């Protein structure tokens, strides 16, 4: 049917997004909140990941609902921000019940590498970053581009950022994605100067800037291991943990199509899938499980497309900084 009314992950009812941006250190935190709890799955494809609480999401493990995902700048130091998300949730009584009036908030987290892009090599990450991101979380529109976890992000030698997109299927299911783009590979096809997955654009979401062929500069950043693309996809379809993991796996195709190369030895690419469960999973069909399988196919396809579109929106919304030009500031290809 097309994108949701906000063209955002927040088109999925119950999902909120907030940022904390620390421009001096070229870093920050982005939090995806689901206060009523969401069934979650995760798939890690990059070879240099930094994560917290991802093992808990495996289908054979106990806890099936989480309250938030923290996307963090600051590399290994960035995981400290997740402590602030836990504290914010605990103060408000959101979490896994562990006793009378007591909860343990479940907050998986992942990091991207942005060290050395600000005034100090190591950003001064603390739990306050996560707490403040929660304080600013909202259900509607939220800032895109060079903010939050992607404040200092760089993608293929040009400025990366935060992007989001959504899609409502003909059957009524809503799928959304948010991506922090900080990749070793490039979102721009050097042979044409256009974004790799421009064909997926919906309703002019990329504007004239996103359709303008650009001259891609030589890679401005020496060395390797300074990357990682992080994504969260969400849906209102009721999923189990194994099904959520499958959607996360399929959503990685959006990264692979929109950034080339992807999932490299220098990236720690991670995709989470959240199910808020407002829509029942169809189970009828000619064969055992056919209705469920077809729904997962539809949702997984849309999740991958939403991730790719969110990556392109991140590049369009990014702003030049820290010595790296944004897509909008590159010269037009002639």
C-alpha cells in the first residue's frame, strides 16, 4: 500500500524513539522504546560486533519480551549508555517482573565505531546519555540525519546518519525500520553516482537530493575497523522469538542491497526485530503452517525494503561535519 502516515518506525503502535547527541565528541545514543514490551529477535552479521543482551534473545532462552533497544556510538565505551536506559525504565516500573514491585528492564544494545572523530578520541559516554535519550523519546516524528548514535557516522567515506522508513501491506500489517549508517561500504553506486536502491523510493521520500547523481570522492578515512550499521525493525504482527529472529535475518538483505560491500570484517552489523503483537498471525492455509509462513515472507520482504529505504533517507538527511562531506554537499556528476 505504501509508507505509513509518518514513514517511520513509529508508525508501529507502541514504538517510541529518542536521541542524545553529543556534537563535541561526534557521538551519541539512540533508543527505541517499547514500554508495553515487545517480542524480540536479533541477527548479527558483521564480523566486528559490540553487543549486550543479544544471547538472551535466542529462541531457546527465557525472556521473550524486551522494553528497549539502545543503539550507541562510542564503540566499546558506548555500551555504558544502556545502563541509563535500564535506570529510566526501572524508575517507571517497566521490565521483567522479579518480585513484588520490582522489575529488571531488558535492554539489548549494540555499538558502532566513531572514535577519533570528535575533539577527544574517546567520547565521554555515560549512563546519562541513555537516560537523556529516553527522556526525549516520542511516538511521532523524531530527528533524522547526523544525530544520536549516528552523530559522527561515516558511510563509505561520506557522512552517514540516522534514517527511518515504514510500509503498510495490503493485508494491513505495519512494518517500520530505523538505521544508524556508519558503514565500510558505500551507499552510492560509483558507476552512476546514485544510491544503490533508489528504485525502492516511495512517494518522493528522498526528494530531489536523493535522485541527484553525485561525484563520489576518494575515501577520506584511512585504516579500517571504524564502521558498523545498526538497525531495528518493528511490526505489529504477533511473532514468536524464532519468527522475530527470522525477520531480523531477512531484514539484513536491506543492508546488503543498499550498502556495498556489507557485513565486512570491519563492520559489526546488527539487526533487531521487535513485535508489538497487535495483529494476530494468520494460520490458515492448504498446508500446515502455510498462512503463518506466507505472513513471515511478506513481513520479511517489507522489513528488508524498509531497512534499505531508511539507509537512503539517512544519507539524504545527513549533514557535513568532522571533515566528511554529506551527500547533499557532493558535486553533481556530469
